[in-house]
C-alpha cells in the first residue's frame, strides 16, 4: 500500500494492510520506527453488506479520532453511511488508497 505516515495517539504510524477471514480489508496502524502495533483501524462486520472497496472504521473507545485521522491522510473518504454494532455506530467509508493485502 502506498500511504503516507500518519500521526495517531502520539505515534508516527504506517498502515499495515491485512485481510479478515472473510476477505475484507483490515487496516492496522504500526509504529513507523519500531514496527509495533498501535491500533487496528477497522472492524469486521461480517453480517453487514458492504461494497468492494469499503471499510468499517473503528472510531470509538481507544480509537476515538481514527476516522478524522484517516480522512485527513487521504486513506479513506468521508463515510457513505453508518451502521449500528452493539452500543456503537460504525462509519462505512470508501478506501481511497490502493491496497494489496
């Protein structure tokens, strides 16, 4: 994936692209200098219908601010819709950066 380094939770991060077992894209932020995991930016919502190229962003709890960070970096676009998952609302966004999991 060609994406810029981004700042999140006091860390300079790069994006690690993975895949959930159902084939959907997972985005993980890792420390740009040491490679340690910082945060998982996405959530897997296997019961939700999603279009190819869409990701569900975890923007709550310890990931508060993740959506704004990823939008500002040009990694995802503004949410096209939101879905409820338990007690939270999850934004569904288009992935703007080409990825190869």
